[in-house]
């Protein structure tokens, strides 16, 4: 036993000497010779090239003006996206806010709107949503209750739009120092949006909301402001007319609230506030709701019409079976026809009494049927209601499953959160192919 212990001691001493000698030899080598150490370290610390890539991903940490500086590098990545179809427009809303960027939640805390009939209203809940878990929407965004001022959100939105092959954002817009009843001023966001859009080769048009006191005179001033402030930006969209001119295009929401004679003062060549044949001329597109609005739109001097609502059958204009006859009317009168299609509709999170206007998405089938009806009408442009109007459940932006208390949000299952972006890409390509056939 003693002999065995002596042998063990000798073995341990020999092993210690070997370890000591190896350590001395390794220390004598330069870092370049020590391949084992360098390769192991590279697994823990990214190379300078990898670190450079990572810093470019964190867009939210960079000033807006640096987006332009990154453009040459970002363009190399554009080959990963489908070509943008500039005849596919998506209505885009920038009225969302959260405490991190805005000091409070904006729009996600939307009020529950009462029915106009007090007897009906008494049967439904009232109050206001309480984000972040309780939001004014029937679906829940993959980005959570985000802020439209967050550069990383804008970056992600542009990536999603480009993935969908959408070419143009129709940004909901109020004049300076004005906003909707639930939001904040948004005009100061336009420079960020234009820069973000340009980075992804997207264009921007203005979707002019029915701001207080809207008439021909202040509309002219607001159009002048838009052109002078934003008209030289590379992302500012211009429509090529049949005469070869490139003019800005404007969607005018709820245009029927002003009478045709008021609009004629702005849109007819002999109007008091005429914008025609001036540096501020453009393509003005009116909202078609009722059938009688077709003649009003023509009389007012508008250049085209759109239908906006995603609810098939809700209005004359939003009814798919009317689109071919509307297109015939537009062709006869030299108007641009822009049907609006959507993936579905549900707004009971803010209008709990409005379930009769809900349109089930049917796992994407509703959206595809709408796209097909629009393409068959052979329009110049198709508009999508919407990219992110979460209150009315018309969004194609990514949504995720979520349950909070007794609230179970709707989602896109069994499909992925990207399903409506993928369907949009599919139909944007088909629309482009069909338009080429029409010109043959």
C-alpha cells in the first residue's frame, strides 16, 4: 500500500512539472502564435466587421439625418426585397404614441365612442382604454403599443411595406398645429417619414383629413405649404398624367363635406382660389361614398376618386360589384379611379355597437377577393385600407396573439404574422403584370 502511495506521489509531481513547462512555453509565445486563444476569444467578441454591421442595425440610436448617409449601404440590401409597385398605395397612420417617446399613450387609449341614439348607447359600455395591455383595437400589434415617433418603428414599418411590394404611403395628414380629436400634431413627423421612406425606395402622398374650417382658400395655402416644404424631397410622390406631366397626388378624405362649388373655386381654372396651372397644381382625388357623389366630384373639378372603406357593401363606393361601372364613369370623364381594398373590418373595440359592419378576414380570403375585384376593374392605382389603422381592424401590419384578463385579441392564426404582407406582395405583382397586358 505504501509503495502504491509513493508511486502516486511521483506521478502527481511529474504531472505538475509537465503543466508548468507547458505554461511557460505558452507565455513565451506572441498573441499571433497563440491560435487556440485567439480563436476561442473570437467566439465571445465579434470581429470589427461584425460590430460595424450591428451598429447599422440600431437605427433608433441615430439622428434622422444619418439615414441619408447610410443609403449607399442600405441599397445593397434592396435586392432582398421585391420591387416596389408605385401603383399600389397603402393608407398609413402616424398618430400613435407611448410614454417613452411622447410622455403618454396616444390613440392606443382611444375612447369607446357612444352610439348617436341615446337609447342604443345606453346598452353599451363607455370609458377609455388603458394601454399597454388594454388598447383601442381588436388585434394586437407585434410591435406593441408603439410610438410613430420611434425611428426603429418607422424603420420596421418601411421594411414591412417594402416586403409587401407597396410603393407609396398615403400618410394621414392635418395642417400645422392641428390634429384629430384623439391625437397630437403630426406634421412635424413628416421629415422623419419621408427620410425613412426614401431609404427603402418608397414614396409618400398626403391623405388630407377633414380639418376644422377646411375650404378652398386654406386648402390652397396648405397645398402651397406642402409643396414648398416637402416637394423637393426624393420620396415626395408625383403622378404621371396622360399629358406627361408629373404632379403631386392628394387624397382628400370626406371631400363631400364641402359642396362642389367650394371645391370648384380651388380646382377649376376660373376659380377664385384656383390652383390650376400654378406651381402648386396636382392630382386631387375625392372620396366616393354615395352614387350621387360621382357627378359632384366631376362638377367640383377633382381629378379622380377613391373609395377608402374596407367594408364591402358599407357604401356605394366600397361595394366591389360597383367598381367596374365606376371605372367606366371615370374613363368617360377623364378621372383617375382608385378602388380601396382591405383585409377585413372590425371596430368594436372603439364602437362596441357596430358589429353589423364587421367583415371577417376568412384567413386572408376576404383580402384576396377584394384585390381580385379591384384588378378586374382595371384601375390606374389600387389603394389599401390600411397598413396600420388598428382601431378599425383593417391593418396588414404584423399582429400577434395576445390574451389579457378576459380580453382575447384577434390574430392571423393559423398563418404567420406576415401573412397579409405576403398576400399584398403576391397581388401587387399580379396587378403589375395585368397592367402590362392592358397596354399591349
